[in-house]
C-alpha cells in the first residue's frame, strides 16, 4: 500500500475521532466569543514568549507569574477551561503520534 494512502486514511480517522470533533465544537464556541478568543490568543502568545525565553536561558520568573495569573483567569471561565482541556487532549494525541513515528525511524 502506498504510504500516502495510509496517511489519508489515518487523517480521515483522526478527523472523525471524538476528541477532534469535541475540539472543533469548542473552538467554534470560542471563536464566536471575541472576548474569550482574545483571552486565549493572549495566553498562547504569552506561553510562546515564555517558551522562547526559557530556551534562550533568560530569566522567566516574571513571565511565569504572568502565565500563572492568566491561567487562573482561564480556569475561572468554564467555556475557556473546557476548550483548554480539549486542546491539551489533542496536543497529547499529536505528540504521541510524533513519538510513534520517531520510534519507528529509530528502529
């Protein structure tokens, strides 16, 4: 079987799994609420800035505090906390897929 056919089959299976469907449903709700979307976008930007600064060996104490403060706000909003949990589930699945592929290459 051609590898691209297998990837297409997997992609369709992934698109139709419960986790992806739930993520898309929650993302749509977030996108429909400009305030919640801005809060999530701000969190993602701060998280990215934190990760880059940490990789560069910078002092991230203040950035970490900002992230923790923003995280408290996120978790107090049920729509946002539900979306963030779904985002973590999707991220975990994707990381597991990459890990499996890396292990296959390493064999």
